[in-house]
């Protein structure tokens, strides 16, 4: 038996939409606290179901409704690569034919996409998590070249390995 009346679910979801649009909500915990401040008693699993039912998307700026996403202005891939690296990347380290890139939290996907789309020589592909990306390159030289380019874009010197 469902203990939540359908009307209660609708009202709670409307309140979630209002909260997301009014506040910068970055986690389910923040949303849960905001709902509780507005006298909605909800469990985390129920909140997860509400988020999925509403189609909320998690972005680096917080949760948004699909219809509230601003249209993306097309950016030339080289410009997108450089601006994305500059905005999200914290470090890059070459290790043989791999480059491990560390980003801000939730920054790995935009960076991996920018690398994939940039058409850089020697890049085979990327695997992005939340804040870490593995970039497979054709050889050691391509990995070192990517590491150098990234560090130039973020304004950090490349560390030289001790011999």
C-alpha cells in the first residue's frame, strides 16, 4: 500500500522544482535540507526517485531541469578544448602512453568530451570519471606532448622525473 497520496507527491515535486530554480542545489543532501526547512518530510530514497522522475540533471553549477538548460553556443573545438582545460583541469601526468588528468569535482566529463572532440594528434580516446580522466595515446611522445600542452594552458610547469 502506498502511504503517500498522489497529491502529496505532486506537491513535493513542485516544491523541488521551485527550490532547484531558486537556489544553487549541488547535492541531494542540500535538497533534502531545503525540503525539510519547508516542512517536507522525505527520505533519501524517495528524493532520489523524485529527482529521476523530474529528470533533474546534475551539472557543475548544480541541479537543473532539462528545459532550463541554456542553449549551447557552438564553440570551435580548439577554443572549447583550451577553455575547458583552463576551467576544469588541476593537473596532468604522463605515464608511458597514458595521461592521467585530475579535474575539479564533476569536471572530468566536459574535459574528456573536449579532448575527444579536439582531434588532437596521437590521442586514441578518453575514459572520464568524476574528477579523473585516463587518456590513451599512441605512444610516450604523444602522452608527454599532451601533458605539456595541458600544463601550459593551466599555467603550471611540467614536473620532470628524477633520473
